[in-house]
């Protein structure tokens, strides 16, 4: 009898575990889904925490804003300040009728002032709570991060979604996890896309978001902004090449617009005695997208001349990147990691403790091969052969 009673109690306990129900449920009607967040540093030292939240009631209706419409905004932006980022978030939540839910955030925006002061404090709050997505992209705002949230692009309902698509397509997309890795790896400095708000000059003015370059960091502090040519150079060192266009000036013959379709780089450190240098080998394929010159690309020598100029262009952009790094004593492309992997003993003995100071004395050699693989449907401008009437 006692045995049957014990079995019954155990069976009842198992049933209770299985039938626990949705005790931790989160009703969608009680949730505010955060699309993007911005973190700024105020002049008084406090953190400003801002969120962008869709307004469900404005979605799908004829009067909904964003995405090219002129109705009521389909999102809500609010912010609060605190001594820490968490305190600011808690204060913000206290006046929200719905619980803020961060698992779907697209992008984390860091204000320029905070980026220059140091971004390490951000990563504690982002990594401590599993609700935060470490795969969300991070961008640095030119000015205040909140201003990027308040932009209203015409093609997207939310600026957070527009930023995500622009960074993913036209810049080097860098997420929170990758930046955290760069910050923890010794002698490696991160780069983060920088964006700003621009006002269009169309008949229906709108505030769009635009990539202006890459923020250059030394450890966790922003020290400069990579200029346009150096930004193109960063592209060659990335594991994911982002196609981009350039205009080749051929002097009196005119200009040609070239699109780099693919590109890969191999970096090899070479240690000879006490002298360290790097051999940089680049392979790229390009296509001619516009020809306003009088050159006929049916002639092989003309194509070879363009390829020679492309090689020089690639070298110039890479040198611009390396000079920018030397100027500010940063290693944003992982040169130190290359030395560590090829020469671990010499790295520990000589370079590890003061790697950034060695960067200024390092030399580089180049082996660049650019190939034009597509000249389009015509060898020359179709009007060049027209006889004057």
C-alpha cells in the first residue's frame, strides 16, 4: 500500500512538471519590440539611452508613415539618462506601458562623444543579458546617436532597418561579437562604420542615413575617421570584399568608370634579422561600367593600360590605409596577429609589449594583379564613330 502511494505521488509530480503551462509567457500585446538603440554620453557625464519602437497600430494602415508615405510616424522614439546604461534603461521602462523587448534589435548606435571616450562599458550590458543580440550591427554616429534614430528614410519604415540594410550592402558589416573579439585580442584595434543624417534635395525632402566612412579606434577609443581613399583600402583587407566603383582619369583621352567585382588579399610577414616587413598580394577582377573616353577596348593594349592603372589605384588605396594606421598608431587590419602566427617567439620577445610603436618602422612590398573581365556590350562609346553632318 505504501509503495502504491509513493508511486502515485511520483506520478503526480511528473504530471505537474509536464503541465506547467506557459508560466513565463510574454504576451505580444504587452511587449514593445525594440528595432534599434542609441547610446550617447551627455556633457554632465550621464549616459543617454534611446530606443526605437514600432507602433503596431500604425502599421499596414493607409495613413502609416515611413516607407515613402507621408502619414503619421509608424514608430516611437524615447530616451532617458542615468549614471549607467542599465539605470537609464530602467528609468525609461518605468514610463512604458509595455515591456521593452530587445531580441529583435537590428543595430546599436554609439554617439561620437561616447566613442571617443571609450566603448568598453557598452559591452557589459550587451553581453550580460541573453535577450540582446550579439549579431546586431554596430555603427558610430556623426554627432549624437539619437539623431540617427529620428531620421525618417523614404524606403523603410524605420531608420534602424535602413541602417541595417545600408551597412550590410554598402559597407563592411561589423557586429557586436566581432568588435568584442577585436577588443579582447591583444594589439588589435576595431573599425566601425560611421553614419550621419543627410537631408535630400528632392521635391519631398526626407532625412536619410548615410555611411561616411569608418571610425578608427585605438583599443576602445575612437581616435580618427578613415578618409574615403583609406576606407576603400580597408575593403581589400576584409574577409568579405564589398564591390565598389572608381573613376580612372586617362588624361586627355577622358575618363572610365570601373567597378571592382571581387578582391582578395594575402598578407605575409617577413622577418630578416631585426627588420620586419610585410608582403601584400592582391588579386582582383573588375568590369568597365562607363566609358567617356575615346579609347577602343577592342585593342588588348588599351585594356592592359587600364589594368596597369587599376593596379596603381589599389596600391594607392592600401598605402593610404597603412599611412592612416601609422599616423594614429593603430592596427585595424590584424598585422600583429600575422606576426604572432608566423613568428611566435619573436613576437613574445620583441613586439608584443609595444607593437603599436613598431608599426611606424615597418615596410611593405606589393604584388597586385587586377584583371578586367568585362567591358560591356560595346568596345567604345557608340557615338564615337558618328560622322559629322
